[in-house]
C-alpha cells in the first residue's frame, strides 16, 4: 500500500445512519471480478431507483460531487456483514476517507488494510461537520494531526492506533509484524537463557 497521511478534496455529506455493507455494495455485485472495479456499484440501490435511473437529490449523484475524496456520514457506518468488497467499492470510487460518528469494527479493519481512513468524530461534532461539508463542498482529513477540516470548522477524530500506524506507513499485517522484528529477536534470545529447558530438543537419529 501507499502511505496515507492526508486526504483532501471534494467532500460529500451523506446524512444517514446505519449505512451497512450490503448498502455499500449489494451482494449481487460480488460475482463481478474486482479487476473490473466496484466503484460504479457503490451505494447502487440508494443511488438508483427500481428502473436503474439515478435518484434525484442523492448527494453522490450530484455532478458537483464528481471526484469525491471524502464521505461524511452519521452513526454505524459499515456495519453488517464482514464483506471486504464494501471497502473496495469506496476505494474504487475514489473515496480516501470516511468520516462518521461510529463504524463497524470489521469494516474499519478492512479499511485500514486497503488504505482507507475511517475517522471517528464525536456525536456532538458530526452534525456541524455535515453542515459545513454541505456548504463548503470540500474537506481535509489529516491523519497525522487526527483532524478533519471543512471551511473554518476543524474537528478532532479518533482512529485505532494500530490502524493509524498501518495507514501512515503503508503497511499490511505482515509489515506490521515485521516492524516488531528486533523486539521478537531480543525476546527469543533472552528466553533461551531464562528457559533453556523450553527450547526445542533436536531429534536424535536412529530412534
């Protein structure tokens, strides 16, 4: 992954609670190969009516929000099933950061593994932030300072520290494990001295 420190650009205010993973990417699109891109399926059934026509008034259908980088919602974003493809849909659409009052934990973990920031803003700030984004049309999500800014409004956000570390360094789970190499090596060396009886006994040939 590429390190992520700051996402800025066009922002969309999605005034919804409980945007679950089936809404983010309806299950029927999971049979489409990822290589074809899932961005066009993002929130498909909220963005289109039963005839497949774009729903008027849906923020993501507004040409003014073309190329959106930041999505701001309310509570319980990404709850529901554990499908990682819901994150793929956001990333393939071009979203680099989602700001909400709370997130589904598995969704947030999947997001960190795919370079997507999940910025959790206090309930007291989210409505003010939604209003600012709707007015300004842009936002800056700074992972180093853990702040989100839209116009004159700046609000702090929280994110799991391990997920933040992975995003800032562009690490996957293996990279995160390897970052502890020296500590693990030192522990093993000390443990060999402290507990020699616990070390592996080599197999004796001929038995």
